[in-house]
C-alpha cells in the first residue's frame, strides 16, 4: 500500500493552515539542496529525471504552502472541497462591500493627490484582506471545520487578493508618472 505524499508531508509539516513560514522556507532550502538536478549530473538518465521531478515537486509544494490563499485552497482540496475562484458569491453584504471598494479605488485614482488616495484605498483593502485571512485561520483551527463555509471565505479572499493586486499596480503606475 502506497501513501500519497502531500505538500505538508514533503516538508514534514503538520496539515494545518497556520504553518511556520520560516520553518517552511528552511525546509525548502534543505530539500532544494538535496534534490537539485546538478547533484545528479553524473548519474543515470533515470536518476537525473527523478531528480528533476523531485525538484519540481519541491518547488510546487513550496509555492502552494507559502501562499495563504493557495494553502487554504489546497487544504480544502485535501478535505474534499474544490475551491473554484470563478464561483459566484451571493452574500449581499460582501457584494456591496466589493462594489464600494472598487468604486473607491477608481475615484482615488482620479483625485488630485491620487497617490495618497490610492494608498488609503490599498490600506483599507489590506485591512479587510487581513481580517478575512484571520477568520479563515480561525475556522481551520476549529475542532470540526466547516469546509464549505471556509470555501466561501476563500472565494472572498480571492476577490480581495485581485483587488489588492490591482491597487498595487495602480499605485506603481502613479508613482512612475
């Protein structure tokens, strides 16, 4: 019987949302050194291919676990819930908040002091993003997590992640003018 290796087991981490990112990075570096394809340059073709595959697994696992959003989606997937970031959300409060923040960001970019206004909008988006992330963290830590409720918050986090990226791009464009 073979056991499926998860990203968590690859890095010898507990299967939890709230992981130690410093520990993850240290283990990533150690694994990268151990499986780097250059170490297998004089090995057989099969050994080199295995090293490339293993290095790819390490890179993929690290990318998933270091991002809170990807990590949340991965944990949901491990628990049988497929998170579709294109799914629609029917929460009226969230939809209103989303529209208001998007409008606020657009208006900020048109103001005379657009830099300060967009920075203020970005701070507001960051605050909501962090609060939602903390709620997801709390929900995953519950004794019997409601994965479907967590998924709803992960979908919301996707929106705020995109809005945050848009705000950062807008800010960079203003700064470069």
